[in-house]
């Protein structure tokens, strides 16, 4: 454990399955988390989706959930393991991709 912490500069590596209880999949499918309007359009808040890049994961979700979902996803931010993600970033079976629609608020 000490060697692992030292290799990560005192921080533990990100392991989404420890928080969510989902183990990494063997089929190379990332966990896709959906929020707000994209969650409603998909009919679920979490699903396993294939893809080796962020763009492929989002594209597979658009194919699976249809045009309403795809239209909404165009205006969303995508996060990979808790950090903002570019479309060409690689995704593995242990990763968590999140799609978050824009939000506004105030008093």
C-alpha cells in the first residue's frame, strides 16, 4: 500500500468501482453515467457502453438511445473519471464516462 501511495504522489488512484460498487467489465465496456435531461431521454442513469475513446462511447450511447438523446448530448459536457474529457481520450473498461447537460441557476 505504501508503494502504491508513493507512486501516486500520496493520492490513491481513481477507482470508480469502489464508489459505485460496479466492478470493471471484461468486455471492454465503460460505465456511462447520465444526468438530468440526457438521463430522462435515455431512460436510465447508468449503462455500460463499448468504445475505446470518449467519442466512441458517446457515439455508441447516441446510437443506442436515439435522436432525442443525440440532440441533447451535443450540448453536454463529457467527463472521464471526474475530469473534463476531450473526444480523443482513450477509455478502458475500468473508466467512468459522465455526460452532464448545461445547468443554470441562481437566486
